[in-house]
């Protein structure tokens, strides 16, 4: 049975929760693939802060941030990415939420405007400055991820500076003042020198590396010759939907875009 997660309506409602996710230095404490622990796993000596996240399967759940990676018998410290394919989507999102809350708390102890120490906001998940009233919420960075398509082909790229060699969709950050659609057109132009026309929004996914929200689109090629920017792209190629290379797993939005495209072409929905 899937334990449903209900995000906390009041983030300060349960300072003592009954299930915990334990993080330290960007890693998550796991026992096998399991990372939600009962609170009898006590590591109090190293706890820097605790944050209530919400109700998981009807029981309160929070994150405890440790100052360092303690050795815990039968457990190991794993990076979040390694949980992506071994964890159900809603639990992976919960682990991402835990780490993002931990990062926000760690990174905003002092006001970025005037340097005064900040305190917790009385209602919201936020840290406020009592000197200048600046309030800082966990930061989410919106990105677009787009699969450029041309008839029955789609454009996949291998990115420069990445260890893995999987082909994936193009992606980039949305800049201040841009809509998602304008960012998409700009990124495609910058990364591979192509122009795109019609777009279809497919869905979104939180991508906690460290705090992106990915907005996923199919985008139809409209013109231009493939000319990858060597600083960003190692290689970019058109692939027919029936002869794709190794692609990202379906747990990722990139994988979902490719599967959706293949399905839509096969059934005549797109382009
Ligand atoms: Zn301030």
C-alpha cells in the first residue's frame, strides 16, 4: 500500500514528529533503499535543526539535519540521485523536499541584504531579518526541458561536463522576465541553433538538484541547421522514435517526454 504524503499546512504544527528523514552534508541516511526512519533512531548529539514536513501515511514526518555524517550501524549515506530509480515518485519527491528544506535553512542563517542573523517566520516556512524585514523562502528555480521534434524524429543530446553518456532532452533555466515558452525558444537557439514553433506542455517535475522545477514540453522544429554549442553540448542527433538510443528512465521528466513523443507519433497525435 502506498503511504500518501500530505504536505504540512502549518509547518510549525508538529515540532516532534514520529517519522524522520535524516540528512547531512547533502546526503540522505538510508537502510537499503529505505530512508524514512522511526524516531527511535536517535542521533541527537549531531542534530542541527528539525523541520516538520507533513503527514506520511497519517503519521507526522520531518527532516533532521545533522552536522556531519555519523556512522550508523546497518545504514549508509546516499546521494539523492541514487534514490531516483529505486523509490516511488512521491517518496522521492519527499526526500527532495527534505533536502531542499535543509539547504534553505543552512543557507539563510544571515540576511543577504544587511547581514543580520535571521529568525524563523511565525507562520510560513521562511527565515526573516528583524533589522530590514527581508524574508527568505526555500528557493525554487524554474527550468524548461524540451524535446525538439521533426516529423517522426526527436533531437537528443549528450551534455558536455556530464559523466553519464545517456542521450537526453535539452534543458535550461528560465531567466528573469521570461515566460517558459520564450525561455524554451532561446535555449534551443543557444544550445543547438534551431528555431522551434508549436509547443505542447506535457507536465512538470520537481528536480531537487538542488532546487529546480522542470516544466516539460514537446517543441516542433521550425527551421535552422543543427549547430550545437560545444560549451554545453557534446553531441546532438536526430533519432527516429523507433530507433532510440539509451534514454533516461521514465522516472525523469526527460524520459517521460521521450516516451510521450513516441506514443503520440505512433498514434498520430503529434506532430
Ligand atoms: Zn536584513
